[in-house]
C-alpha cells in the first residue's frame, strides 16, 4: 500500500474551554491541565457526510485523481444520523462515483482497521485505488451536563487515497473484549416477544483511569512489535501519529519509550478527540505543512472501545 493523497475537514464552529462554563462547572485551567485541550470544532448546521465528502475531495485532488478512478470506499464511523444506508454510501453520492462502499465501526481505532482492509484489497488485486475516510461526530455522543466526557470531544473528518506500493511495512491489530471501560448503548424498538428491559438511549460511558491504562499498555506493545517486525530501532522513527485522546496518554507513551517529545505530534489542543478521524486529520496537517519527507518512517497507533487497537509502520 502507498498513500497517494490526504485530506481533512473540520466544522466551522469553534468551541473554547471558556465557552463550556455555561453548561457545567468547569474552567479552562481544569480542562487544559487534565486533557491538553484548549478548543475543539463541533458541528452546528453541518451534516457529517458533507464534512466527509470535503475531506475525500481534498484527498483525491492531492492524489491527482478523480472520483471515477476509485475502485472502493471504506468509511470508518461510530455514530451517524442514519442507521442505513451507511455513511460510505452517502459520501459516494456526494463525490459522484459508483464504486462499492463499506462502513467499519472500529471505534477510535477504525481508521487503522480500514487501512488494513484496503491493504488486503490491494494485495488481492481487487482494487487499484481505494478511498479510506474516517468521519466522526462524538460531540453528539456525550451528556452535555457531564464535564468528565463532554470536554474531550470534537468533530471532524480525515481521508486518504491509497494505491499499490510498498509504503506500508508492518501492521498490528488487536481486540481484547473489555466492554465496561468505554461504551454507549442505543435505543432499539421492542417487539411483542421481547422480554428484556427496554434500552433507552444513553450517553457515552467511560472509566477514564481504565481507558488510560489500556491505551498506554496497548500502544506501547504495538509500537515495540512493529519495530521488531521491521528490524528497526526507535531512533529510525521520525514521526509518531497517535490517536489524539488525551495529552496525558500521549505524554505517558512518549515517556515510557524515552523518546524525543517533538516526534509525538499533537493537534488535540485545537481539535479535541475526534475518534477515528484524529489520525488522518493529523496526517493531512503534517503532509500539507511539509513536515513529512520522503524516506521518513512513521508509526500510526490508535486505541478505543472494544478494547481495540490498531498500529502500522509506514515509510513516507
């Protein structure tokens, strides 16, 4: 696999920490000291498919391709206005192509899982150009009277176009069933035969301490295994692009690896946690800023509900 182009899109509304004080008892100091977040972009009058389509168009333009050149679309998404048809189908119509599409819910690790699927399609010669897009609106998943989760999330979309190549050097995927630390249930219609207690729509439930432990240990394990798989050393890695969940998680992984903090890129201060969209948004920013040079080794690592993790090592 080779990344041919990148793109991203954020909602127009900026929600600062100070603005959150009208919804619950908090402060900029309380939020930034615990999360590293100063502001985030949240959806107001936008629709998620419009953000996703914008990111996809940017990625296609960056790759020098047209939507008609695509053979497949893989979309990573957790929450959407529609149950069916899925987000990928609606994005397909907006960018005006007719290739097959699929939706993946791998929580915050969904983008990496989608990349692994794209790699499989390319290796089997079933496709030459694949669009991988992650579009998320976690701001709609939280209870906006509960500061513990509401302060964490922002909305956005990131996309890449991939084709045949040798950029991907190794990949690690894992899932360890650990439901209670991070989950959200939804209401589903009952039947006359249903004997279970009715489920009411609930907001995201999170055990922050347990998520912290799982995220740090899983990402550390993946990074070390990727290096071993490729027979590389830490000093060979130029850039770490980790899921932007919390600066404390990112700093802890950096500290345990005894790495240079400048290698651990962050945009969470401006975007918050955008779930599976966080890595492709960050990747697009670094690419457009000219910070990724040919030959650089990158590690992408994500972790989320499930508990699922995905990591890969690329050479730019």
